[in-house]
C-alpha cells in the first residue's frame, strides 16, 4: 500500500472511532433523558396535591349519561412531554389516551390518575404528593382502564442497559447475552414475576368498583416487528432488536392472559402500531426514539401514539362483554 493509501486508511479509522465516541455519548445522554422521563417530579413530592390533578364530573367531558371513568397507569398512559401537560408532577398530558377516550365517550365523571414512573405498588402507595391510584375508584365507577407492568419489569433500566451495550458491539447481541448470562433469561423471569402483581391489582379494582368494565391496555410496538434494527438512531445492537421485540411481546401476552383470568378485557395496542415504531421516519412513527423529534419522552408514544391507543380502547368498548354478569353496558 502506498503512503497516501496508509494515510487514507488511518484517517478512515480515526473517523470511525470518532463516530463511535459520538454514538456512545449520544446513547448515554439519551439514556439519562429516558431515566429522567420515567422518574418524574411526582417521585420527589412536587405533584399537584391529592391525586396529582384528578378531574371530576362537570369538567367538560360530557353529559350525565356517559360513563364514570377512571384511568390507572404509568407514563405510557400519562403521556409525558406531550402538550398540554396538565400535571407536571406525574408528566400527564391532556391529550393522552384516557383524555381522548373520556371526550369521545362523553364521560360524566373522569379521573386520570396515571403517573410517570408508576409500578403496581403505586396502586396502593403514594407517589410523592400523588395519592395511591386505587383511591380514585368508587363503587359507581363504570369504566376502568389499566396500563401497568412495564416499570415492574424494568423498562427504563432495560433500555438504558441495552443502549449502553449496543454502542460497544453494534453487530452483536450484547444485551441478550447480558440478560441470559446465568443460563436463565432474566427478562422472561421478570415478566413472569410481574403476572401475580397485575392479578392483585385487578382483584383490587373489582373489589372497589364491582360493576365497572375493566380494560387492561397493552403496550404499543416499540421496535420493528420484523426484527430489523436502525443503529445508531436507536443504539441497540443488531441482534438485540429481535430479543427486545420478543420481550415486549412476552409482556403483552402475559397481560392478556392475566386479564382473561381476572375477569377483565385486554386491549391490543401492539398490532395497530406495527409499522410506526421508533425506527421509522419522524412523519411515520408513533413512538419516539431515544432522541425525540416530536414532543414525547424518549422511547414513549407521541401524540399520534396516544391517539392510536385511544382508538384501540374505543374499538374494544364497542364490543359486547361476555360473561360479565353486569348487565347491559351503559355507554
């Protein structure tokens, strides 16, 4: 090789190293932003008092014949960074899917107590200044939506861990190797261990609101359903995209099974969002990547994603309940 060729090769290597350092820095910065988004101000006691901004009947969501609706959930429900933010402590948007459902169904009373960073424990325990979510339920509540479990499995830390490992080995599967290094898939175990927690929440919901129609809302499609990757836009290694996709599907399957076993209905939000994952172009995606281009938290639904989940809930509500014993639906 000539001297000029050696110099060119050296320059190329330097450029590649520089690009990798930039990718690492971007990934770490994005992960920090992600962790901040799923640990909102509510955790530090800066919420808006009891319930962190609950809305009640007479708030403009409809007439007297609409359902009395309570929304429970985590940041996928609350809609962090999507304007307008109606409760900073819980990163709650006025255009999240519960708000859209309440408007469409003309709810006679509506309480959205979803909160960023919530786990199943926040159903019973306060989250900063925000009361336990189950306290929003009444005996005359007609409709309950519940979207929870992602943080019990460790959603935020999984994304951060896999992004950090991905920039070190973009062509491999370091995240899968990390979580299966003991010979057992720790993420599969985490999903299985979350199942009884979801069941416990559903039993508590039925006890507090025995006549309510209860919908368990699944999580939307985060990554390409075909298992392809989009490094460095989403800094996971090529072999980890299908692993993480399958982990999310396992979580949704668990939620569906637990819902059926506990007299609740399951709302599939994964299927309707396939093709709109965080790897897609800004105009086509409903889930933002680790560096959002539209108002949303990293790796969370944007306004279109919340609308899609609202559509899925509304579609389910059009279906007749079977075996509920609760008589005809009033909405």
